[in-house]
C-alpha cells in the first residue's frame, strides 16, 4: 500500500495500464460508435500508451533543467510520449489527461490524496480544452466524474482517493449509454471512457497492490453495434488528417479557427514545448495541411480516406501457422503479392493498420515486408505490439516491392520459421533495386543538377542517372545494374508508364544481355513509371 506516488509507481502504472488495454483491446474496438463508426479506439489507446511507455524507458534519474520532482519528470515523459504517439481522438485526449496530471504533480514534492484530486481536475480541464466541441457521454464525462469524486473524498489518503475516482469513473461509463443517442441506439458504452476506466483501475492496483473489486469487462451491450469494424467516416467528411506541428501558441489559435471551419472532430493539443498534435475530419485535405504549413512546421502527416478503411477479413487459421503481410502501392503489385498468399496493406500504413492486418491473418508466426524505409519503423512497432498479443512477428527490411517478390519466392513452410525468415532476408538483400521517375523540381543530386521534368534513375535510393528520354534512361540503368552481375530482371510498370515501355526494355536486355531472364508485370504504382530489380 503506497502513501505517496513516486517515479517507480508511475512506471508500474504505465506498464500495468498498457497491459490492461492490450487485454481489452478487441472489446474496446467493438464499442466505439461516436462521432462516426470508429472501431479503432482500443488499438489507438494501446498505441498511444505504448509510446508513453517507450518514453519512460529514458533515465528517470536525469532530471530536466527545471528541477522537477522525479515523479513529475516521469509523468512528463509519459505525457510527451503519449502525445507523439497519439492516434485518433481518444488517443489525443488521453495524452492531454496525462499532460494535465504531469503539469499539476510535477512541482509537488509529495503526492497524496488531495494532490491526486487536484491533478485529476487539471487533467479534466486539459481534456476538455483539447476538443473544439466537447460532447457529454464520452471520455470527457468519465474523466470529469473521476475528478469530481476525488475532490469530494476530501482526504490525504492516496488509496482512498484513487479508489473513489475509479469507482466514479465506472459509474459514469455506464451513464454514457444514456447521455449520447448514438450509444443508446447501439446499446454500448463509450469506448474511450472504457479505456480510461481500465487505466484508473490500474492506478488503484499500483497504489494498493490489490485488484479493484470491479467488473473485468465493460457493461454488456444491449445488442451488437450495427457499425463497421473500422472508422468509415460520416456523411459530411471523407478524410481524417493528423499531423504533428511545431508552432507558437498564437499561430495554433488561428489554426484552430481555420480547421474548425473546414471540418469536425477537431483536436489540437500541445506538449507545452511548442509541439502540437493536430487531428481533424475534413473534405479538403490540401486546405487542412496548408493551414498547418501557414501555422508552423507540420510533420508526420497522416491522411486516411474513410472509405478505404474497411474491416480486416475475419481471422482464418493457416495450415502451417504462418502468414506474410506486405505493404504495397498499385493494384497490379497488390495482386502479385496476393497471388503469393500474402495479406496486402495499402502504402504508408499506421502501426494500428499493420497490427490489424497481422491479427487478421490468424497465424501465430507472421513475416512483415514493409517495402519502404519509412514504413520499417512502423512495422517494427507493430511487431512489438503483436508480440504482446502472442503473435511472433519478424520484419524483413525490404525497401522495394521487387525485393519483397524475391523474398516471397523463397518461402518454404518446411523450414523452421526463423530459418525461413533468414532465407527471405537473404533473397531480399541479394535483389538490387532501382526506380525511374520524373523530377518534380530543380535539385542538385550526386549525379549532377536536375530540372523539373528530367528523367531520374535511382539505384538503392540514390540518383545515378539523369536523362531526357524515359526509355533511354530505363535501359541505361538496367545496363548499369547488370554490369555488376545478375541473372533475372524484374520490371514493374507504373500507372503512368507509356504503352510498350516494358517491351522496349525487355528487347534491349535480350539484345545486350542474352543470358539474362526478364519478367515484366503491370504494377500500377503512382509516380514511378518503372520499378526494377536485379537478382
């Protein structure tokens, strides 16, 4: 039984809270029906708190210049990590609840019951401030009820105040069904509120060492919600836009007003040091991003068209217990991977989307092929999350679809999974790759200066050739790559490739390299008329 909340207790709370969210992730995903059918809340909360836990891996004994208390420093790390990893409305609001706790408790030398009550009040204020149009019957109502009960406890007894907050949150969660018509029609409680209840229960357990005497699951639904399993958007707005923004408070105030006029579900929250997390549903994606550019420096921009976010297929157990998940752009490339038995995820996925695909395979061992350096870290994060769910995931660091095709070609279910992954990685590494595209702007490259419209040939991500004719540049880069050896050339023609491009490149290889085999496919990828691999 703890009398005060210290840094070690904050760390344990984060760990146990994350474990609770992971255990109930599917349950929470099934609950959310507000403000649009959105089955991602459980996943988003898990990803948000995972980021918080990763931030806590920093040295808690190294205090910032401000000289905050160790528990305050731990809470600030947790809040900042949650903000940077926040996904969706609930994840962003949770990050602000954590920030409110951190701001209130950081300067307090000893955290007892009354200090926790004050911090929950600050967390409630931060949560409401994060939402442009607060609605009762949501996560906001649950945190407000918890704060109110903590204040009414009027005690320095930390366990008593924590228990009062958790019990009030659970009761408020049950009332959300009555407060919000959408929840009443679906017969469920608020998904984000359910997640907060689990975190408050975990706090009680951390402080008391005892599991709270409350139900392990949410109040049962009156009937199953008749919504899609993933966010599909409202009739009014078709896109979800989210990005991190480095900007001043004044610029963000103007940004809030501009984005509020563009759409709904607007959440703009900061970490107190000039970094903000922006989330909004809009029809004009360009205007939402441009508003961020005017306000400051947007980065980690994510755009999702709700119509594309369909529910993953039901899990189907694989006979050998294995599966492959591949990230792909272009209908033709997706078809090639599907023909190899892989689950295909559209380009630039979030960690949650990859995790959904991994879980949807129904396999106990999954290999992920990201096909892009920028997606590799997302794939690694998804692999870590899947490990917590009992799924073993290995990421083969493919940087191009041609490398993924080479990796899938050598799969052998007769091998041990670990050996199979090694063989796939070796095959991918042995496949050199290149991309041919048109320059979009003037630039100085390692191959010399280029102007808009020039044809660029990139080998392993570096510009090697600059030309004027597409076919000539394609054949030249093939020659350069085959000069280092090779027996097989794979060509993937893009959506904008001129008719006959693959035939002309194939004919050139047959004339100049008669012992080299050529395979050509319609890839359908944007921006790159030709992707090629040499093995």
